[in-house]
């Protein structure tokens, strides 16, 4: 059972890392207009924070600390979706934007389920 939990934690760690990496690549390709620059900065911060807080959650010292970190993950991924919605990509990157919004939605649901089950 513990091994199964570790593999699930690893998968979410990898998934949040990939989300942040894809966001970074997406932001680099955005047209260099003032709104994309400013929204992109915020997006990079919030997307990176999701994975960093998940790592903190998996290393938490108590259930209360774990729940707080997972709630922060959920908050940051929601914020990432918000900043994504404000970006204006080239037409060729619209599908990547849509995919990133979908991934943010799925991650938010996962973190929400973890909070619900752990409370």
C-alpha cells in the first residue's frame, strides 16, 4: 500500500513539473505585448508554485500541514488557469493554451479530491 501511495505521489510530482515546464515554454512563445509579458510573469510564478507546494505537501510533518499545502496547490492551479485565460497567443498556440487550461482544471479537481478525502 505504501509503495502504491509513493508511486501516485511521484506521478503527481511529475505531472505538476510537466505542467510548469509546458507553461514556461508557452509563455516564451507568446507575442511580446505588454499584457502577455505581465500576465506571463504571473502565470510562470503560479504554475511553478503548484509543483513546489506539492513537494512540500508530500514532505509535510502533520496532516494539518499536508492539507494546507494541498489547498495552496489547488489555489495556485486555479490562479494559473486565470492567468492563462488572460494571455493572447498566436493562432498556432491556441490549442496549447486550451490544453494547459484543461490540465489546470484536471489538477484543480485532483487537489480538490485530495482535500475532500483527507479532511
